[in-house]
């Protein structure tokens, strides 16, 4: 039997390969389309989309750190109407599935955005960002298993689209939230969003990024943390996991699959190497051929151990 590079994230969302680009680091895919660098990608996960257009926070809102970056963009996006009409129409012609990342200030906003996107041909799936550290109240859903489950159940009622839930690592036990959203009807989870961080300007005696000074840390600095989190989730969930965090090479991506990721997303690395995701996808496929794998699952070493759920 030949190697099957596809990945099934549930409810009909089948990616041509596991390697996608992470929300907020790849826009809505149009720049990549112009550069011809969509070909070979497994999925595009869009910028977080809200009901109304948002300008985001005032600059500075990104800053480099020793092994990554901090951001406090604050969900700049054109609003769901533009995404569900003009943008979705363009995605219809693409081979690469586009998963729209969704954010909201409250449950009602999430539900309305998802409902609007459900009617839009061209949208392959939804990724609920219940974990944005850069808007007020944005973290509440992701840190509370009960509220997270309620939100997922409410969204599930208004859409038949594949539903991914993006988890925050800024919690004591991410598996509790993971299990709650799994039980509430999520088809897959994405893990992880950024870690809360801060950078200080010593001359100015204040945080570099405005507001509370808190921002989201991403990039190589978080890779071991994210790997550990994916491993923990793999041991307690039965649904697919999309691994994210500091992935910048095919080796990184393959390591996430060993730890239990079914698919992966590349974020920060897009900023310094546009086109990296396509390269990583190609190299992963070469690796699979060289190793004689039958499917990506052959790489996995960690399996669910929660016997009460099997
Ligand atoms: C500038 C920037 C903007 C981001 N915007 C979003 C967003 O709108 N929604 C979301 O779910 N995640 C967002 N993220 C988080 C990334 O999708 C990803 O989870 C995180 O950066 C970790 O992956 P990485 O280390 O490969 O960057 C953003 C990250 C960055 C760096």
C-alpha cells in the first residue's frame, strides 16, 4: 500500500497533508496566493475573525525576543461580512482548505460569526479561538472548562462545519478544557496559542507593549512547552490534535506528530521565512517516503491512556 499523506480532522475536513499556516501569521492567504506559495500547503488557518471590523491595538504591538516574538495585535480583522462574502468566494477556487479562525467578546458574538460563516461556500472549517490573550475577557472561555463547553455546544447548534477549538496553554490543566470541548462536540483541538509574556524597556521603566504590557509569546522559545502540552492532550483526548508552537522545520513538525499531533501549524516562522510551510510539507513527505511510512499515524508514540473513555 502506498503512503497516504492526507489527514482527516473529522466531519469531512480532510487536509491534503498535515502542514498548515497558523492564525494571525498568514493573513487570509491572499499574499501567499500572489506569491504562488499556496501550492503544497495542507491548510490555511486565517486571522481571527470577529462580528465587526476591528483595528486592533495601537502600535507597538509586536516585539522580538531572544527566541521568539511577543504580540498584542488585538484581533485586527475586516469583520465577518467581508470574510464570508468577498474572501470566501476567492477561496472556492483554491485546492488548499481554508479554516476560518473565529473570536468574540462573548458567546453571542462567536455564535453569530460562526452562523454567518456556515452559509459561505469556500469555508472548509472553523477554528474557535477561545484563547486570545490580547483582548479583555478573551481568555475567560479558554480557562474555564464549563464555559468552554457551553460555547462549543452553542456554536455546534448553528453549524455543520468541522469545528476545531484552539486552546490556551495559560491554564493549570489543559486536558480538562480539552476534554470539556471534546465532549461538547468539537471535532478537533488546536494546541497551542501563545503563552502570556512581557518585555520591559529598561530606559523607559515600563513594558514595551502597550496596555497591561502583557502579550503573547510565540516562536522557538515555546516549542518544548507546546510539545509537552500536545503530549498531555494526546494521552487524554480521542479527537484529532493540531499541534502548534515554535515549529520551524520538518524535524520540528515530525516531532509534534510523534508526540501525538495529527496535523500542525507553522506561525512565527512565516514572518522570517515566507514559504516555509510549503518547504516543511515537502520535506515531511520526503521523510515519510524514506522511512516507508503507511500514514502519519505510524510516527505516533503517545496514545490515549484514559481507559474510562475507550
Ligand atoms: C502576530 C500574531 C498574531 C496572532 N493572531 C492570532 C489570532 O488571531 N488567532 C489565533 O487563534 N491565534 C493567533 N496567533 C497565535 C498563532 O496562531 C500560534 O498559535 C502561536 O503563534 C504559536 O505558534 P508559533 O510559535 O509557530 O508562532 C497569533 C500569533 C502571532 C505571532
